[in-house]
C-alpha cells in the first residue's frame, strides 16, 4: 500500500513520474540490466525516457536483426512495466518478481521480432531462448 498517491507502486521508494517509472525505478532498472546482459551491451542510464530512442546500443551481430530485436525489447519493457503498474493499482495485485516480468518481456519481444522479415527463419521460442545466438 502506498502512503502517497503518486508514490511508485513498483519500488515504493520514490514519487512516480514517467522517467522514474520506466527508467530510474529500482524494479525497472533490473529489467533494463537484464536486457543489456541478454544482448551483451553496456549502457549509461539516460536522464529521461525521451532520450532512449537516440541511444545507439552497439549490439554485436547482424545489423538489421539486432536493431529489430533491440526495438522489440525496448517496447516490451515499456509495455510490461506499464501493465504491471496498472495491475497493482487497478486490480490490487501484489506484483510479480522481476524474473517473471523479464520472462514476459522476452516472450513479447521474441514474438514481435519473429513476425518481421529479418527473423522469418526463426520461431519465437528460438529467439526467446537465446537472443545472442540468433544475432550471429
């Protein structure tokens, strides 16, 4: 339960705003670190969400495929953070662990990537299982 109406329901450590919720929240940060680890890249945390599209993550692997997978992961992280926040606020859920939300993120990102022309030879489960392998 939050003591302050705009308190972040994910971390319960700070007030919620767009940059905190999607980037600086300790819960959300763990998801970003998992994504970076899965793609084998390093990253300096941006000040705000609107800086994300301009960040050039150098992902080793095939150019277009790496870009598509990165974009799908970005969108899946935002989508799942938003959905988790809303489940906690509007449905009274206690929340899921970061590991479970990361699995959901990998599922959606892999599914979205698998319907692109660049991943036509890969089933979404293959992408989900080993993201770096499909980029080689």
